[in-house]
C-alpha cells in the first residue's frame, strides 16, 4: 500500500563533524528544531526515540549521498534517505537570504522543504549491490594512495637533489623496493662509500633481476662519485628525511598492491567484467573504475548524454542575449571525470580509430587535453550502447560501422 504524507515523518538534517542540526516536521504541520550529537550512540537513541513516539516511516533529507550520517541511517529499514545536491541547497538558500546569511538550523529546514515541496526533483537514495559499493570505495581509495605515492616520490627526489643527487642517476625507477631499501641502508654517499664493496654487491644480488646485472656498473659509479657537501647540518637532517620518505613510500606501494588484489577479486566476479575488459586500454585499473562509474542498474541512464553530463565530460553552454559562453562543467565528480579522461588517453594506443580521431583533433589545433576530452565524449556514446545491450565492445565491428556510414574518419583508409 502506498504511504501517504500522514504516514511519514519528514526530517531535514544539516550535518557537521561534531553535531547535527535537525528540523522535524510534526504531524500537525509545525516544525521542531533540535541538535543531536554525531556519536553512533546518540544517533541510535534519537532514531529509536522517534520511531517509538511516532510509529511512522521516516524520510530524511541531508546534504550528502555518503558519509557518516548517511551510513548511520542506512541500517534502519524504516528510514528513507533523500540526498540534496549542495549547489541546489545553496541556490535555494539564496532565494530567501540574498544577503548570504547562513545558519545550520535554517539549512536543516531548507533541506526538509526541498524534500517535501519538490518530490519530483529530490529522489530517494537507492543503494547498489554491496559488491559494487565496496568496489566503488576501493577504486577511489586506491587512487588517493597513488596520489600519495607520487607526492612522497616527488618529495624524496627533491630531498636527494639537495645532498645526494648521484642516487637519481644510478636508479631510473624510483618506486621500487630496491630503491627504497638502498636509501634506508645507505641514506648518504658518505655512508655508502664507507661500506665494503662486497657488502654492496651482496645487497644488489639479494634483490635479484636487473639489480644483479647492473651491480658492477653501479659499484664502479659509487667509487668514482664525489660528495656534494660535507656540511653535517645538511647531510644528517636530509638523511633522516630521505629514510622517512622511503619508508612511507614502501608502505604506500605495499598498500596499493593489497588494494589491487582486493579490487581484482571483486571485479573478476562482476557480471559486467568481460564487457569492461573488452574496452581498449582499460587494463586492471581503469576497468573497475569505469564499471563503478556506469553501475549495474541499466535504468540509471536513459541516454548517452546523461552519462556525459554526469561524468563532467559534456561542456556547459550559457546563453544571454547575443552572448554565448561554453565552459568546463564544474558540478561533477572529479574522480569520475578523470576516470573517463584517463581511459580515453590510454585508448589512443589500443584502438585504431581512437588514435586517428585524436590526431585529427590535434591537427585542428586543439590542445592535448581538449582532444582527449573530445575523444572521451565519443567513447561514452559507444560504452553506453554496449552497456545498455550488455554486449562487449568489438573494434572490428565498430570500424565496419564507421565504414558503412562512410565516416570521414576512415574515408581515406
């Protein structure tokens, strides 16, 4: 049986890290404001108290689609969450407060009003399966770890340049266990040159592979090297920082490996894994990210343009009088947009037509970034068709389609 408004308790929440301001619409239409602590115990006590007192389903509007307060409310089967877009709430606030005044209880009431007054605009939060939600968290967290790896690596390189630059010429790969172990073992050239030659040779042989074949060359370079400085203040402080950064890098690299294993395990069991593996250039990293971007609900998107706008790839056009302004889409997930852009960039080397399309865009005078975004825009159309039909991508079939349509892209081939 469909629930009427009389069967539902409406609540608006303005969340914060320490407390949440709440606006409750009572059965008689009046509003009641209160503040609850953000602790799990306080939230549970508040929710169960409302359930016992009003014995109704609860609809909650909050300026989040994920986060502690959302996760806390998800566990109650009598609560439906309505996420409010932050920009929508900000514009709604400006309607009633042109001065820009902001107050947490007022925001809670505005979130409540948006949910009650515009039910066709504010949709209930629908959770995908546990597997895809877990995969979504994992791929985003892995990306942050990759950013950490780059940040620590850059700091380490800059530190070594200041007192131990030879190390950067001896090792071309700066994110390997060999490189990190070497820095931790000999954090300065002075300490390295005091080590016995057999000790250094044994170190390289213990790591195997290329370290063994290049050991003698590196040992010879070590003998011929000259210290950049003898200033102990510089050397000893930078030694400590280099060793610290090397250990941080080791931890991050191992963590990324652990994430890769877990992501691969979940992704390989997803029904759509073969579809996303068929896309040129996705590989083990971008396949899971694109699967998360599209999701598993085929009714989620009705057209490819919806995906293009959701991903932030489609530009925004603003018109006023005789003026027309096309600009970057700001309100979107940066991680999602970057996933499509990275895939489009890699696809140039794996897809014949994608390489031609990119080169044609550059020939028109477009920058690399503009050409890749344009390619991503085109790829989303193809991906959308494959995703809707649950059919893996085929390069040969698509090239034949371009030929049948007499596409100018392959007209001279």
